[in-house]
C-alpha cells in the first residue's frame, strides 16, 4: 500500500511500496525532501558491487566501510546529527556497520537501525527533528 504525505504547502505526494533496500532508502529520502526540505540529509554511496580497481579508487577518495545509509546533519537534543542504517528482510548489520554506529555514538550522534518500515523511519526522524515542516 502506498503512503500519501501532505507537504507544508499542501502538496500531496505518494511514496510507493518498496521491494529492495534501495527502494526503502528512496522512500526515506523522498520523505526527507518533502517533509523536512531545509534539513541536510544525504545518502552515503557505500555498498554495491564494484570491481577491485573501482573499489580501490573509492577507498582513496575517502569512502569508509560501515558508514550508515542516511546521515542527517542537524544538531538536536544534545546530538550532533542522526545516522540511520536501513535493512530489509533478513539482512544483518555487518561488523563494520556495528563498529561505525558505535563510533558515531561515541561522537554524540544519535544512531538507529531500521528494518522494512517507512513508518518507523518517519517516527524516528520526526521524533528527532520535531514535527517542523
């Protein structure tokens, strides 16, 4: 079932169901773009399959294993930002991801791991940011 959201200017948007982690992430980013457009929110291009040469290039460019899928750069409630790792189905949090989530916590970031639920994403984000549109 698609979720319908109403933006602050009254525009209605639909966020369709997702079948992959990419689709889940797209739905989360769309929510951020429409409901919290002034908040800096990025996806980190980790993961995916790359050949050895490309993987080496990305590492030299500063890509770090384990960085959460979504980073929200907004200090709030004593935190420097919100980092969210997204999972779908039976995917697991990798050891690198666990380590990075802990490192971010140690640097006063709020961290979350969310499975399969746009509603959970909306709750976590709105709770963190406040329901300011």
